[in-house]
C-alpha cells in the first residue's frame, strides 16, 4: 500500500508542477460569403473545392473556395441539415418532418482547357474525352487502350485529350510528363506516350533519353524543351486544373467535362452516348 501511495503522490506532484501549454492564437478573416437568406447548415467537400450551404428558403447553394456561387438547387424547406458523402458529389439531405434522408447524386460539368493538350481523333469532334493521367500509374497504362476502343467505335464523333497529373509519390512521373511535352513539340507526343507506358515500371532518366533516341527526336531540341521552365509550368497548369475539377487520383476521365464512373469501356461509352444525346 505504501508503494501505491507513493506512486499516487508522485503523479499528483507532477500534475501540479507541469503548467498547461499556452499558445497565443491570432485570427484573420480570409473571405466572407454574403448570402441572401439565413443559412441553416454548411458542409465542405472532401477536396475543399466546393462549399455547400443550405438556406432557410430550401435552396442548396454551391460555392467555390473563393466564395463564387457555382450553382443553386431547390431541395425544399423541410430539409434542415446536409452531410457530404464518401464522394464529393454525393450529399445526404435530412428531412425531419418526413423522417427521411435523401441521397443526392450531383453531376458537375466543368470547362476543361484542351487548347494546348495533345489530341487524338478529329479536332472538331462534338465529344472530348479528357484524361488526367500519371506516367507511373499502372491503371493509367491501361486506360489508353480503353480510350482507343471508344475512338474506334466513334471515329468521327469523339476525340481524346491528354492532361498531365503526375502524383508526388511517383519519382519519375513529373519528369516523364515534361519529356512528353518536349516530344509533343516535335509532333511525337503519342508515340512517346506509348513507349513510356510499355515500360512504365522501369522509368528513369536513361529510359527517357532512350525513348527519344528510338523516335529519332532532335536530341538538342528535346533536351532544351525539357529544361525550359515553360514545360514544367505546362504540367503544373494541368495539375492545378485537375485539382480544380476534383481529380483525386489517376486516371480521371471526363467526357465533355463530366467525370465518368466507372472509367471502364462501358462507363465511358455510356457517357459518350449521353453526350451525343443518344
């Protein structure tokens, strides 16, 4: 008992002697969203790219991180609470009066810039499949073959645009992206793209040079383009755009600006059919 008493006394003494950690907290208002009506609830998407506000008029307001209104949906005045689901585009709406929880699936259509992206297929096609991809991603190495099958099924109606989204955990993904931009300057993007994905598990600096030799690129121009800061900026712009449109992994496939799930042949084909109005 005496040992136990001594231990308890020591714990009490330590508790009294250790002062609580204090920190000075400063705050500043980053932005203010001005609403027309009183808010009832607010949720932020998992990626932080959308802010959902439910107001007392039964409207669901969707804002971007800068506070710009993206869209407004009427959900009814009986809804008084909302929650974001496991995906950014799924919301749960709580209606206590009807004792219901409605699962709302949102479809966002984004304007994706393909002006500098390499395009495969007719330039004037009414449907564009934009693919955000990483050159060391195993799934990305297979998506190209799936897209090619879709292009074969719609030879005059569909094209595809490649968008760079190298992941930080892949050592050579960003370097590979910059190398393809340099190859694109010599009209060999897709050929270089295909060589990378055939050997993506063994990527290194030597391989990137080897691919350039295989395609008989002008090596001096190739190296100069790779080292050009504008090349890295091009890749970073694609990444930033991907983050803006909700890309969280690769490959992410968008048909006329709408994210496709699942991104397999049937899923992409169904999205193309919808875009064509079929």
